[in-house]
């Protein structure tokens, strides 16, 4: 531990041994730490600011692994915050639709909060109508994580750790989770998740930032491309039916860049169920391979966001439940569809759908998941 602290404080230098000699290699960017308020039980929350040498900045707190802000350049080199959220901790504690959050143990929905594993049925918290959503009443987004600052050759990094005890929110097994956020020199926010368990369990971690690449107004003019030939249709409670349906000739075909608002109000039962887009796309790539999932372009600013992941599915959510009642950063009112989410993950309700890729984690195995949000401008 002492050695690691020395490395962090050594003015951005990492000691490397080359041909028997010690040399110093400068690492890009900085990471700093500051208090960000206290939880109702008095525990201190910290805000970590990661900056790269190109001017990009990510602010992340150890409560919920929440990305509080993410500043990226437009085509003119102007840096603005592309993530929705609050200026203060209190907003996240009282009224947050998962702004910027680390989601777990299970991202998305599980029907009736129930699943069976190895012949035993488990009942989870029901917190979204009849279903379980995003880890339950007090998921990973509402936990205080242990935090450690790091300097890596790729850029400044924040390592978070949480031990989720056996039975928490109804899940089996002690789940030991690590999440590493790295701000790279390529203007990427990279998330690397890892987890182990001492009992068979289910795991599906993801990230839930709401993005608006224009930093104002709605996201309806953002042009989206999703690398998928199929999606998983849902029922009226937003649970997948189990069908893998082709996107061709539907409002869910984003193989060519298409404005979010172009078809969102079409008379389509799936759009009616989701009140817009709130569905999982089946991404075209080998299972477990890191690959491109989606690309979003905002024409006014020229900002481009690419989403890459090792996960098999992508939940695209068009901010349908934002209704103007939330006043966020800088006094901005978050109106209907003023932010979108791109959540790489396994498919919703996978524990109850044998034809979906497995989300089971067993003792001796290591769950891994990488998500990259890469920004550029044109």
C-alpha cells in the first residue's frame, strides 16, 4: 500500500526498471479528491476529479460510483458537461433516476423479482411495478464504495471496491466487486468491472449516465447508429418476451444513422410499451469480445460518442420518464427526453430466459465487463 501511495504522489511519475536502471516515465493527466457532502448516517462522500492532458474531465463520487460530470470538447474545442445530474450530493440522495450510476447487482429488470438457480428460487426486492430493477431498493448505486486513486500509463484512474453481503436485496453469495474508471488520453471514459462470489449467483453490472451531447434542449436531433440486427421485444411491464426479433422494417433499425426523434412517436406497440425507446438491442459481435455497439452524433456541436463493450446487449433509453420536475446542474430543468442512456449489459430478465446468454457466476469464476465511452468531434 505504501508503494502505491508513493506512486500516486510522485508528481505523475511511475518508476520503471529498464536494463537494471531505474528511470521515470511521466503518466498523463491528474486525479484529485475533495469532500462532496455526507450521507444521513454521517459518512463522508468524496468527489474525485480526473483530467487528461487534452482538457477532458470526469468527476466521479464514491457514493454509487456516480459520474457527476463529464466534460468533453465540441468541434470548436469548447469543453462542456455532456452528462445530466446534480451540483450537490443531496439531489442524488432524494430524487435521482440513476443519474450517472454504477448499476448492480443486476442491471435492468427481472420479472416479478424472482429467479431460480440450481433448483432454488430466490425472491428479490420489487421496486419497479411488479418487477425488480437495477439491483433493488438499495442497489450498488446507493452504496458507499471504498476508493483508491491511481495513475496509470493510460491516464488517471479511480478504483472502487464494494463487498455485497450474502442476501443483500435477496441475492445469494458474498459478491466482491471492483470497478475501475479511467480517463484516457483518447478522451475515453473506460469502466472495467470485475467480481467474484462464494456461492452461485447472478451478476449484470452496467453504467447509467444520461447524456446530452448538445448540453441543452432535447436529444431528439442526436443521430444514433446501433450495431444490431435484432432486439428483444417487451411486454407492458417492460420485461422481454423471450423473442429475438429482427429490427428490419421497424423503428428499431439503427444500422444507418438516424435521429432519435425520427420514429419515436410512430404507432408501434413496442414504442407504446416503452413510452419511446427503452429496449435491449442484440449486438453483432462475438460473445465477450470488446467491440463497437453504438455511435451517437450531435450535429450542432459536432460531438461524437462511441460506445464499446464486451457485453452482448445494449439498452438504449431515450429519457422517456424525464418530465421537467427535476432541476439539475446549473438550474437546468430536465425536460422530457433531455437525456439518453446507452447501457451495455446482458439482456433484461436473463435469469428467466434460458435462450438468453447466461448471467450466472459461480465460485472460482471471475466476472469481467468493460465499457468504453469514447468522445470525439467532427
